[in-house]
C-alpha cells in the first residue's frame, strides 16, 4: 500500500476513536481503553484486509472476523458503521434497551457479527472451527480473530492454538492486542505472558511482532499473511497502548471499563482533533 493509502487508514482509525468516545460517553458505560488500543488494527482489517459485502453480510465469499474480546465491540461497531453495515447515527444507541448495538456483540441482533462474544477465551476456538470447515470445503476465505492479551490467561485459547497448528490452518490469522493491561492491572502482575512470541511459536504458529499503531507495519503483516504459502497459522502480536489517543486514558487500567463524563468526552474529542 502506498503512503496515501496508509494516511487514509490513519484518518479512519482516528475517526473510529472519536466514535468510540462519543458512543461510550452517550451510553454512560462501556470499555474505552481496549477499544481505543485496537482502533488501528480494526481500521486495517475492515478497510484493507477483510473481504466482505455490507449489503450482504452472509455472502459466502466473505472473510470471517471474530472479535474474541467482545467487550471492545465499540471499535467494531464504529468500523462496521463506516463500512456501510448500518447508519452511523445508530452508533449513539450503544447499550440502550432494544438497540442492535449491545454491550457485547450479539449475532442475533446485528447482521455482520459472526458470533456473540463476551465470555473471554472462546473466539479463537470458533475461528479454528470455521477455518477448518473452509479448508475442508476447499474454499479460499480467510479467518481473522482479535484477542486481548489479558484474555490469553484463558486455557481455552491455548487449546485452540494447539488445534490450529495441528490442522495446518494457514487460512487463520490471530491478532493479539498487546496493550499490557487488563481489568485488574498490568498483565505481567496478574499473569506473566512473556516470552509471548516464543509461546506461540512453541504451539506451532508463525509469529509476526509489530507496532500496533503503525499502519504501515500492520498492513504489511496482513499482506504477508494473505500471501503466505506455508501450512502454519499466523499470529500478529501487536504492541499497543491502552486508551491510545486520549492522554488521560493512556496506560491506565482504570479505563478498562469506565465511561467518560461529559467534560471528559469534550477533552478526549479535542485531543482526537474534534471540537465536539
């Protein structure tokens, strides 16, 4: 991708962050920290890597995206609205009674959501099943799964990782949002993950480590996955900053699941280049 394309993705990621702040502020609840840290990854996925048709979400030729850390659905909703799955005005209905935009994604309510998520540790298992099914049917579709790093404390993640390598699922790409914080504090204090890359390699995965806020690196890594001709699943370990883009949220575990008040929304949007 040329520099103009990268700049466009950067602009989209910033727009996603603004929508995240607006949505969670309007709802009075939600998870801003991990939504903001994943905005660049989700921008590159929805507006570069993923193959889909927003007017036909169940199209058989689509790629599959599973948001395993379902609590950061504001970033996915923001991307889906921008991509044309539903009107952007609907974003402000987040978490309201009867809204299609639930606090965790619900496949029964919103077309384009592949699986209801919220119970951490399950998304990679679902992704492995879909990737295996596509492989059995001889189909070229790709499968992507976004995980949180705190989520890697769940044993089911590693069972799924072992299965993916065993079945040579080279059509599967996991992305780890490695922001170093989870609800209870730093991941290294709650449950040490390092050496994380070596763990994935030991489970048979091809590992790409990158800066999760550098769109050039993200795009190159996704392109490398799509062109890979080997037989291993791929994991992108993306180093990110929780609360990225909003100074008073950055690297603060307190903002894992706390909504900004009206003045904090104003401050956050100003820092994100939007006066209101």
